[in-house]
C-alpha cells in the first residue's frame, strides 16, 4: 500500500446561520482544547470573518469568479484573503442549485483560489436519483474532470475534496461508512490514473449529516480524512466532538 501524509480536517460550514455570540462561543470552546492531529476550520457567513481571532483557521463559503470591479454583492478572493481566509468552499451543492453554478464556473473559481494561494474545498456529490439509476461514478468523475481540465492534476496537491451526497445534506440521512468509503476510494483511484502520489495524499472529506455520534465510524474509513459539517457545526460542543473524532 502507498504511504501518505494526509492530515485529518474538519470544516464547519455555518451556511446563512450564526451570530456574533456564536463566534465568541466557538472561539472559546476551540481555545480550551488542543487538537494537534487535525485542522479545524470555521466557514462562517462573510461578515463574521473579521471577528475571529488569528488562531482560528477560516474558510469562506463562496467567492466571486471575477477578480474585482462592478459585480454587486460579490466578494473576491483577494478580499477573503485580507480577512484571514485560508480555505474556500467551492461548488457546494446549495450554490450549484440556488445560484446555478455549473461545473465550468466551479472550475474557474478553483483556479482563482489556487492562484491566490488559498486552498479550495471542492465539493462534489450526487442527487439521489443518480445513485439510484446507477450512474453515480460517471457523474462524480465528470464533476472532478471539469476541474482537472481547468487546473491540471498537479494542482490537486493544493486542493481539499469534499464528497457530499446531496441526499445526505441537512436531511439526517447520513451515508453509511461503507457508502462513503466506496466513493472516496473511487475518487482516489480516478486521480491515481493521472498521478498516484497526488491521489494518495489528497485530503477527502465526507459531508452529509455528520454528528458527534457517527463521526468516529465515518472517519475511521481508510479513505475518509475528516468531514465538512453543516448543521452540527452550529453547536460548539457538537463541533468539538466531531473534531475530536478526527484528532485520533
Ligand atoms: C453541508 O451543507 O455541507 C452539510 C454537510 O450539511 P449537514 O452537515 O447539515 O448535512
């Protein structure tokens, strides 16, 4: 088996939730523990980014596909960098759906984030009907291939992947550890056709109704390196217990 240097990671995606009080609570809870074997990342709504202390790793939930200028309501990667972001969630299924973000737009955003020196957390995953009709792997391969074509395999050394089956997001219906492992192993195999070293070392998170009670089992799968957490990241104690599950 190929050795790897993957470090566990848990990213909390607050989505359009939270308040200033939660920023403080989360900081206090994370300050009380040492999580030496993993990276904990908070991805709050944009206005809260500037409120976090420097010792918290931050991610944005989105970025503009443009660099600057007349794009009302958008936030550029350089602004996010100035506000302390080191990660950016790109291609979340809610943005693909609510904002009609295509694979091509996702690929452009990934390239811009990489050029700015930030780490994209590239989300991909299937709706339930795709899993049912048997086209799961070709669907996922196409989502990844759009980005591979844009940035090339070498840049995947600087990307974190997040497998998020749409049917498991915010539904309480978690993928089983075996279902998650199957897709993560497929993704590693898909990338290994281009570069086995990058495939072995890329961090692949699982997202979809992860909680303190199921995190350990999910994260113990060979190819699951941590989680992208929605609902449970809004409760600092729950988020902490998920981080602790990844810290082992
Ligand atoms: C998400 O939206 O990225 C997510 C995984 O949400 P939840 O944990 O609430 O399913």
